[in-house]
C-alpha cells in the first residue's frame, strides 16, 4: 500500500477517490485515444498507486468505472470495434530492485519445493500494444489492445508494417500473436524533419508518432511512417510448448520479429543484473525502451498464478528512472556563450528525472520557442535521455495568465549591446566579442575544460570572480596570475590558491589537438582539431596553412577553412597568441611516429560491451587515422561488436557490413 504521512478521514477519502478516478479516466483518454498525454508515465503511475491504496483502505467508495479495474481505454471510434477472443492485460510496475525482489519472493513462496524459478527478461518497448490473429497461417485480424476486451480493428494499417508476416512459415497454423508497434528513433527524427518542412506540428516522442501513424484512416500514410513490431507473446495451440522462452522461439520460427535482447535468467538476481545493464545501454538502441518486463518462464506456473482484474500475477514491469516528466516553466533566462550566441534556458519547478533533480532545461533558440508556442507559466514536458542538459520537448498545458510565446530580448543582458541575427543561422548574437563579460567568461571556461587544456579546479565561479575583478580578460592572462591573486578571491584558502596556480602552470605544454580546440575557432570542434593536428603536426605549420591546404583535408569544407583563416587574420587573436607564447604556453609538436594511417579511409561503428571502456577503442581508431560513426550505413567499413550488442549489430547484418570482434580488431591493427 502507498504510504501516507498524514491521516485522512472518510469524507476526504471519498472525495479524493472520486477526484483521482475522474483524473485518471481523462489521462487514459488523452493517452490511448488522442495520443496526446498531458502527464508523464511516472506521474500517472503515482496517481494510480494512490488510488489503488485508497480503494484498498476504503473499498466502500470504489467507483464502478475505476481505472484500477480496467486496462487502457476504449477505442477512438475512428475504426470499427473488435472484441478480443482472449483478453489482453496490462502490467503492474516496480520502480526499485527491492520491489522486484519482493514480487519474486512472493511468487516463490507459493512454490516452496522450488529453490529458484526461471524468469525471462525482455526490454519494455515504448509503443502501442496490438494483437494479431492468424487462421490457417494467414493474417485475418489485427487490433489495438483498447480496454483489454475491445480494441480497434486496424488490420489494413498493420498489413503495411514490414515486420508483421502476412503468412506464417508453417502451413495450417492458427494462433494469436501479441506485440508492440514502435517507431525507430531514426525514423522518428526523419518524420519530424518532414513535419517541419511541411509546416506541420511535430510529434513529441516516438511512442506518440507510432500511435498516431497506426491510427491513420489512409493505410498509405501508415506505410510511409516506417513502423516496426517486436512480438513478445502468443496464444498457441501447440501443446509441446511449455515455457515462455519456447513460445518466443516458436513465434520466431513462424516468421515474427523478436527483440534480440531477451534473456532467460535462472533467478531474480540475474534479472536485476539484466536491468542494470540495460538501464545504461538502452541509449545505444534505435528504439525507445522505458523498462524491462520480467515473466515467470514456466507456462504451468503462469496458469496457476493467474491474473488480477487488470494484470498477470506472473509478470511485472521494472521501470527505468523516468526520461520524461512534466513540470511548470517558472522563467526563461537568456544566456550568452563564448561565441556570442544567445541561448534561452528554461527555469523549471524542480523535478526528479533520470536519477537527478532538474531545474533548468535548454530551449535551443528563439525559433524553437515560437515553434513550441511556449511562455512563462506553461506546463511543459522535459526529456533527459543520455543528455547532461535536459530539453523542453512540448507544451502540455498553456498558462491562463499568458498566451503566445516568449519574445526575445533586443539587447545583450550582460553588456547592453544590440543583438544581431547571423546570416544563415537561427541564433541571435551579441557582436561585442571582446567586451562582453559573458563571452569572456565563456571563452576561459572553454579553455580550461576537459576537452581543451583540462585545468583541474578552475570552475565557473572562480572564473567569474577573476573576470569581474578584471584579473583576466583572455585565457593568456591565466598564466600571469600569482598565488596572491587567487587569495584575493572569495572562499579561496592558501592551499587551494597554490593548487590552482600549479594546475595552470602544468598546462603550459598541451597536446596540439587540445590547444587547437581550446582556441575556440568557429566550426572547429574536438574531432576537427584532432584531424588538423595530425595534418600539420605543429602549431607553426597550422598558422601558416593556406586555403587549399585546409580544403585538402577530408571533412574540412569552405566554412571551416575560411573560419580558420579569419581567426589568424584577427589582430586581437594574434595578440592573445603572442601573450600565450610569452607566458610559455607552447603546444607539443607531433612526430611522424605519432601519426599513423593504419585505418585511413575506414569508418568504424562500436556496439555492445567491450573488455575496456569504449573511449579506449575510439582513441585507437582515431590515432590510426580511422573515423567513428554513431550509426551504421553502407559506407561503414567495420562494426566492432562486444557483448550484448544493440540494433547496430542487426543493421550491420542486414546491410552486409563487415562485423568484427575484439580479437579481429587487434588482428586488423597487426595485419595492416
């Protein structure tokens, strides 16, 4: 039961039960029928559990239409109703490993003669549940789950999904397959690009896009949306199938597409290890997954355990920490970065998401604000999936106080200079490059960051004090600072001052690629800095580079080439470089031995868990002249595969791209 830290009387309980019932019914309608949820899954589950607990404590007030007794919602009436031959259920959720262990131990207690019970773990796909009926091996009906009893007949649309077989591989078979329709992340991104080009509303996430695509009246539109299905269950007539694992393999033999990452575990600890692994690795997949479904493997035990009014007792869903949550937009701050680009940032009512409390989220630019039609006071949905800074992805509810979208400022909030647009870009810029304190702080923060000079301990608050007290104006000024200068700052003791001074002095002989990156040349990032260092081998050679020298480098187009030339033609930049040299900051030169071309012209993609951190392999590839890509294509040279590879492995197989393991990778280094 959900624990409350306050007492509630019967009158309050009756009102709260009624309010929760009505609120959850509305949320069900928004989610299942309109494909436009107004709260996150976690918030819905919290309300649902509160209602369950209150109904258990005050059963006399349970409403007849309580969502705790139902699955999903009724159909949207766009399609004909379809009554399922066998009811479809929902799943109970667990949010901690302790809850997962309690669920398992409770089941195990009913079978005292069994030391352990096998379970099957499957990734919980964030899509739309459907059931497909086959008669004599031919697809006859496909329907949404609906409320579990009645769904929508969407057979014509399901026939357009390539991973759903029209005919089973074995003749004369009748069965019902159940699966999750989803939209790959890559297809979702392309769909939203097309929506932007057509001036239409963007989809909030792949789940909404999949649901909306599947409910199109015209199947031709559905066919264009690149939907796919993972099959996770089936009602079979084959008596030889005794376990859930055997059910999955049977369905695979019939031609259904299974998620390749399912695993049979001998006990709950193995299942927990599976959950921990995928909590980190899920971001490498080309589809959204918000948890793991754990099922008792033996069908006989499943039958004995049975169902509650809405969910099987023999299965549960372990939910990963939430990636999306809704919260209130309290303010919009305007930041100015090291390049002068003006960026709006959302200040949020604090909300816990993906393992941390979030109070700020990026809004990218002012065009994005207009597209979202967002303003202070709105309730927004934020997302944090493998990202350090969360982003606002949609407005869930407009504020009654303000309408329309937030208007951008006309002048820089830090120096008062009139903001200007940049040709071909959506950002506004502050043109006061060398006088704006925000840009000065940004350039110095970038200089000391991990990808640049990596000066330990010199954080944003210290840099802000140094700039505000006019002790530094450029990165070169850092090397003129004394220990006494640091002692003038707030909350800096003698030991800390000495450590900061020593860390700065120790950075005077940086790697060439780090030094180039630290200069902050426009359009030249970490990857291009490494390429330039390998090409020119010394900073003097780099400074003397001509237009054609740079254009000869693969990946360095005219935009990058002219940006580099402009940087060295700027008198201010040259003054900073001269001062750096005078202060003894001289980047190392690369010898011929350090520049290898073993993997020149080759592109690698890495997937799965390797024997060492992925960054180690990435460095080896780069040091040997190779390139890295985050996605597999026909142009990929090799896919380096570790344990439990994701969808990149499957795509490589489909495209016929060469797949290698660690030993083959090492052999490749030696052979070449």
